[in-house]
């Protein structure tokens, strides 16, 4: 513990022998020096004035401050300063007691850095952007330069390259453009990726640089950047090498050591997990989109005198397929079928059940003339699907539409699904059909057929529960009343416009991507056959 006595001007008048251990200066060398000169950074006027005021008031204070040792190295000390008062009560100087807290401060800083890094990496599934932010946050705490390279098949892609000094960023960019990691060369990043072992050099001598640079221009660039020490650690997650993190010191005063290597490996491990998680999410999202596409028709049929429009909006998570499905197709004898449904749950099992439902309805509608019989066939198929590990049920609406001289005749049956809305040409609205039982739970569902005669200008709106059950930030539900208002304002609009208006109203209401899948199908009679 170093003890220093100073006068009111901050000049050392006495000190104990421990000052040499802490600061590197001998007692004789410190006498007459200002303690302010030991600070690693200049003391600003506000801090100086505050210190003088406290001394004059006879108050003690304590602080953590970075100081520079005689050899030029820096350390952080905790200093407790107290006024020195003579027998008359006059403040004549200051007694300062200080001790080294560099290791403790470094440990605290490391923990804060790792916490911030984890938050940064886990805050986005865009791993490219996360890695660029990581590189920016890493300098100068981890090093003067941070490079992140990712393996992309046989290639190595530099995702980030950041210098702590903005004035030298252009040199780092040029280095990456002209001398990127050669996937078949002896580049440190490539070695780390291939071997899974960190590459570490506490001192990069000129001889070392000559041996590793590809040509004279390369050597000149790294000399201008003043490379002095580097660490290159692999990004490994779940046993797979994904890339490499490289840190470079550009100051001879900063040589990387074992502690720096350990910290770099910890950061690399977290970065690798973030990259791997983002890639897994991306792959799952692709599978989800592919599965979802199989539940929806590629094209909608052309029905004489009837417009058909549909839209599907996936839930905001984006990487798990939902159970919503719809279809519209020609069943022959001048009739077209429309179906919309929602299988309980999400994921592959829900997608499989939705696929079963869609294809079963297609097959049944080709031979059954009543929608209720189509739903009964679907009910039997779901109950008989022994390959499904858990019970799967769904809600479905099926309608058969036959254009005629006055517009179209629609026969509709509903199995536990939200009732379709009928929007008449005069602006009146009503729900059609009767709810019926959920499909796939009971042996008999007892759904009923209802016939609706559609005239020119009439529209029928089918939808899944994601429309009416969407909530805003205050927990209010979109609901049937608001849907009815949207439809009443859509009278005279085309089928496509009505679909867009319903979906738009739902997204505006929630103010974000939907929490559940949203599907809407609209039929609108535009001419008599």
C-alpha cells in the first residue's frame, strides 16, 4: 500500500517505500513531482477544481484512477485522499493512500464486456450484422484490430474488419480486399478453421511479417498498420468449425498473453454459438416456408363470373410452420370447391395433418356433392391417421360453388371454424353456415349444409382464426365486429381489394407481424353465367 504526502499544490513532500513497488519510481525520484503527472490521462479542469474545493473544505474522498508507471505501463489504483491538518486546524497538505486494483478492474471489465457481447450476439438472428457489431465492440478492449472470417462452403468470407483508429480503417479495408484469407493457403485464420486450434503470437517481428506476407505490398500494409502481436481463434460450435476471430495489437506496449488468449476464446465460443443458432434458424425457416407452400395452392382457379383471391400471412416467428391451409379447385360438373382450415398446433406434425386435410378434401370433393359429406370423410381420415403421435384436430369450412344465370349457388358446411361472412352488393353483411363440431375429435361431427344464392356484386369472405383473434399491445382482440366493419366499408370492391383490406386492417390493429397465421379467401360474383 503506497502512502504519499503532498502539499496544497499537489507536489510530493514525502512517501513510503511501497511507492516504488506500485509506481516504479524511487522515493527520491517522486519527491517534488506532482501526483497529477502520474495520471495516465490529463486531469480536466472540472475535476481539478472539484479536488481543490474538497481539500479547502477539509473533506476526504476516494476514487479509482489509471496511472502510468515509470516503465510506461499503466495500472488502475484505488486512492483514498485525506486533508492533512496542523495543530491550528489549517489544511496544509494531503495524505493519499493507494493500492493496485488493476486485476480486479480488468476482471470486472471482462465480465461486463462478455455480458454485453452475449446480449449483442443474441439480439439478432442476422449473424452477419451481429458479427460486425461484435468486431466494433471488440476494439480497443480486446485489440486494436478485430477480424471475423466465416467458412462458406469452400470459400472464406470476411464478415467484419474493424480498426480502433478510424483514421486507419481504410488500410484495414484495403488489406481485406487485396489479401483476403486464402482457403488453401497458410493464412492464420484458415489454419485455425482447419485445425480447430488457436494461432497465437505474442510478438510479430519484422522477420515474422516477411515470412507471412504474400508480397512487398502486403508487407508494407501490415508495417503501416504496425502489427505487433496477434491472436487467431477458431469459431467452433457443436464440434463444427464455422470460422475464425482474429485480434491484432498495433502497439509495442501491448503484447498479448495467455489471459488475452483465454478471453478471445471465450468470445469466439459465444460468437460461434450465435452463428450456429442463426444458421439453424435460417434452415428451419426455409423448411417452414417449403412446408407451408405445400399447404397452399400454387394458383387459384378461374371460375366463370366469379373472382377468387386469397392471401396467407405467416406468424411473426417465421421458422415454424403453422397449421393454416386453404384451397380452391375445379371438381367438375360446373362446380368449384373452396376450403379453408386450421390444424391445431405448429411444426412438422401440424403441417403433416394440414397436408392430409387438404388432400383428403380434394379427393372427397371430387366424388361428394355435399360439403358435409366432404367433412365427414375428412373426419374419418384424421381419426384413422395412426402415424400421428398425438391427437390432431382441425377446424374447416368447405363450400361448393356453381355459377348460374343469376350469379352463383353456394353450398357451405362448417366444422368448428369461424363462420364465413357474406357481403351483399347492397352493403349488408351476415355470417353464413352453422358452426358444427371440430373435425377429428368425435366419430360423428353432424355438420349441416346450407345453401346461399349469390347475386352479382355479392362476396363471401373465408378466414382463419388468426384474423379475429389477433391482439393489439393493450390486449384487445380484433374480433368479429371490427371484421364486419372492414367488410361493410369494402362493398363494391374487388375480391383482391377485399383480401388486402382485411389483412391490412389486422396488421394495422396489432401494429406488428401477426402472432398467429392469417389466411383469407374471398369469392366475389362479378357476372351471371
